[in-house]
């Protein structure tokens, strides 16, 4: 964050807030929301907040668990119904109790648990934050393929929910900021909290020899996709583009990492160069870094994301990225930090970008270096401070005034005009 985009302030604020995160996905499942919570929650605990996560229950897991002091996981009733590989959880007395005991409730989706949690939190007069992880427009149109009249009805409902239920909104990327604007979220209640990456976990030296595992020659150029194998990820067109690029680059290999609801479909599609496609299926989290760092190109121009975790994790591992240009973060557009695809449904445009990187090693290195420098400038400390600032603008002053000590170092300029909660201030030593 540049000096022009922020100002620095220091104060001690009375806090000891209990934050309740309501999410329709959590461990043992693994997706972007789970990864985000794994990054944010430790930051909040370090700053003295108590955090509870209300999430679906899965067989073999305790209904209540406490991985560390101040952190509780509460698993609510889960049904057998699922959509796009996500099981639907429903509210029960555990959710109600967690909301009652909290000071601030954060919703992470508008699936059944998040939706019910927002309504219950409003009933109990709690302040409510909404963390924007999804674009429902893509979900309704491309994944669920709902009829237009039902989509219009759901859009209207989302707008009403945002207006009547949510007190403060958080987003990490430009795409989700514009989605919030589309649904009428007020700009003075919207806070930009950009993603960062754990640089001790993600780095440029692979810890596993994947070339040996998959019999990829040392001079092979590896183009990697890592993520869910499902329609919203645009996997169909990524596979078509890679197959076409292989016709012109005989040492190009495709490493397709992950599983998902459409995995069997993608495995069975005809390809001209099938011998150079490697589908790994689901991999353990411990192998993510090696799959990024082994790759020469990371290809992820999806329908619903531009600046997602996989983009930043691959950049941290010094790998050049091909992603969607739509609603991308300005700091990625401003410099050649990634190659941007303007029409993600056009396999030929994806292919052209793959070829630009595959045949020019020096260009690959330059794009990778720029991307790595960008991500190393972002920190979870800064992210958590922005989150806390946004939360404090929503939570009533009488709650904040009661409790222990925190420090807010960096506040976005666009947010610094908002009047902070009335709190006792003293110099930070």
C-alpha cells in the first residue's frame, strides 16, 4: 500500500471482542475460504481477540473443539444435500448460542448457514460483517444455470439482505468490490483488505521432485492449473488452450492439479496431446508449494476470480501467471506482474498467452520476478489491521470501550475519512 493510498495512525483501543465467523465450508474440506480463515484467525488471536468458527459437521470430528486458547470450532447440523460438492449445513442451537455469546458476527457466504446466521445475528442485535468471497452472478448463471426470472428474484433478495442485515463489508479484490457495488453495498461501509501470502510456506524452491514423479524431462516447460475441477474455473477452455499450445511447443507439459465435481468429465475429454497431460487429482496441502515451484507457467483465467489465492501463491513461488483481466486488482494491471486474458471463454487467447511465456524464458523470468515483488509487499499484519478497523467502525463504542488493548497501524485513506468509534486514546509506546 503506497503512501498516497494510506495514512499511518497509532492509538490504543479498548477491545476484547469475541468474533464469530460463520462459514458453510471448513476443515476437513479445503478451499479459498478455509485457507483465508487459516491466515486471518492466527492474526486475530495474536491481537487478543477471541474467535469462534461455526461450520458444517463431518463424521469423525467433534462438535466442539479448541485448537488453541481463545479459538473454538463449533460444528452445526449438516445435511446430506449438497450443491457443487458443498454439503448444506443448517442452523441449530449451537449456532444460536455462538451468536449470542459473540460481539461481532462475520458471514462468509449466503449459503444456508451463512444466510441463517445473518438473520439470527440481526435478531439478537449483533453487528454483522460480510466477507465477500463469491460472485453469486457466476454461481447462478454458470454453475446452477437458473432461469432468468429466478436470477432476478435472487439478485433482489441479495440487495435487500445487504441493505437490511449487513453493517460492514470486506473484500480482497477489485472484482468483489464491483460485485458489492452491483448489489448496492454502500461505499462508506466497504473495506478493502487485500490478500497476502505466508512466504515461509510458499517459496521458489520445490521441496518434492515432481519432474521425477511424473517423468517430465528436465527441458520440459510445465504449464500448471491448480484448483477445483469445476465449471466456474473455466477448466474446459484452459485444457483446450493447453492442448493447442502443445501443437507448437513439443516440450510443453500440462500439470492439472486438484479434484472436483467435474473431474471425470475433464479426464475423459479427447485431446491431441493426451500423453503430455498429467492429472494429479487432489493433493495434500503439504505438496502445494512444490507443485507451484516446479511449474514454469501458472494458468488460471477463471470465470469467477481474478486475484485469488492460487494467483498470489504461484507469484510468491516466482512463477509467471496467466489470469483474467476482468475487474483485476489495479496493482497487478499497472505493471507487467501477470499476463491478462480479456476473453476467458476464448481458448485461442489463453493459448497465445501460454505461447508467449513458453517460448521466451527471459520473459517468463521477468514477469515472475515482478509478480513476486508485488506479493512480497503485502502482509497479513496489514490485512488484519484493515479488517479490525472495518470491524471497529461497525461495533458500538460501548463494547469497544470495555476491553483490552490493540493497535491499528495502517488505515486506508479512503476509509480514514470515516469517524472512528469513540474510544479512549493514548500514545503507543
